């Protein structure tokens, strides 16, 4: 029985170059490598050195996980360690994450991996997770499923159409940039979720954020936006793929409500 072999280093580098929409001449200028040598590498006429694989990977802004894949395809050992977040090796990172999550309360914050699976969250995330059924929480919650599934946050979003368009575009950009088949499958899944008609709602005042999260709650509509934090110059695959999404209130009503919900006896914010 024939076993399909993975693509060689040359074809993989060519695929990454095309994914970045660069010609061989463009890449040769960026990487300061002759276009002829790049051609030889891509066609298999020349085997790149370990340092050349890493150099081209950096020039192409290839994620660390895929850099290891390229090294293996070229016959070299991986350059980047892949640790579990629970390893003692990442204890300082874990401590920093815990500090960020706790310090951000009473506003929600969540840690995700490269597939947007939720690894950790602070107590304020209960505002976003309220009422989410078990089938969206196992084996791990996923941000896109939680947001777009009719049984998830989608049922409480006052601007589902806007949020759906923005999040699908974000995911598709990541798929195009990485070529990750697992992310592509996730996109195909969540883009097929049924969309219910949005109820008529009140007009919202002008906002500095194009598409905030507008969440219907028993206390009124909560408006939030988010920022993403990543670790600078990671040398570990796991660390390179972590991101922390921090949610902030867009108006004073939301800020007061989130602060009140964090107190032992929560109630609505008035005014």
C-alpha cells in the first residue's frame, strides 16, 4: 500500500511564499537571498541549510509551529519547544496570565489558543457565558462557536449580523494567513450556523468602535469592545499561540453594571 508523503521543503516554502503574495524576487529582496537560490530550493535542486530555513521562515513571518514543520521537512530537528501551559517551564507565563485576568475584573477576560479554544477566563466571563449549554462547553469552549451558535451568545446579541460578519472575516483572514486546515474546518462549521432575524432595536449613539458587542441582559443592554494581548518574542510554540482577549465597557451604564455584578449581591445599575 502506498503512503502519501508530506510535501518537501521546497514546495512548502513555495506555498508559504504564495500565501504571502510574494514573488521569488520579492522574497529575495526581503530575505537578502538570491532569486536563483530560492528557485533552486523551491524546485528541490538545492537543499537549504538549517539557518536558511529559519531565515526564510522569519522573512515570511511563518508561525513557530509551522517553522518546526519546515525544519523537519528539510531533515533537521525542530528549533522551538512546545510546552504544556501547566509545565514548570511556563510557570512565569502562567503567573502573568493569572495576574492579568484577575486585575481586569470586574470586566471579562479570556485566554485562547491558536484554534480560539478557551484555556482560562476570569470570573467576569460569567456575563458572556450565562446560559450557554453544555454541548458548547465540551471538550473546550471555542470563541467562535460560543459567539455564533444559536444556542450561545448569538441568542443575546442585539447586533448579531454585524458581529457575525466581523468574526467570520477575522477567522477567514487567519485561515488564509496560516493555511491551517483545522481553522478552515472551524470556519466552514460556524459560517453554516443558522441566523435568526434580529428584532427591531433602538438606534445607538455614535461609537469609536465599529462593531461592539451589544448584549441583551436582564439589566439592560450591555455594550463592550475588546483588545487582544500577545506575548512578545516568544520562543515556545505554545506561548506563541496564546492570546488574551480583554473586554471593556463602551459606556458608563455597562461599566456600572459590570461592577455591580461583581459584588456579592448583584442587582441592576440604574440611571
